[in-house]
C-alpha cells in the first residue's frame, strides 16, 4: 500500500463543477476534482464545518487514499477526540 503523502486540512468553501474552493491559513485555493470526488463532495457539502485533506502543494485532494492510511485515520480520531474534549470547547 502506498503511504499517504504529507497533507494539510483545508476548510471547504464552495463546490464548482470541476473544482472545489477551500481555505488554508486564511488563503483561498481552487483545487481540481475528479467526477468521483465531486459526487462525494456533493453529498458532504451540507455539513456545517467540512475539512478536506489537501496535498502540501495545495494542488490535489487526498480523498482517495485517506480512508486506507492507518496513520491518517488515527490522526483524525485524535482530532475528533480533541474537538469533543472540554479543553478545546473552552477555547483554550
């Protein structure tokens, strides 16, 4: 299995027919999407806060490899657990 490249999380802003607009560190980026990625994003775009895995060069979504990488899955579980903790909800 190919290991997932280093990535960053981007906030979903807008879905367009051939690309998605995201925000990373207060900057907007337009990233091309495949037909399959577009279909998935259409289903998920109603979520109030929607984070996407994006390559470090900010040119590609990493949705296709995300679900298969155990390290990424652990990081996402840790992220979700931190979001549910009282420490993070206090804004500290």
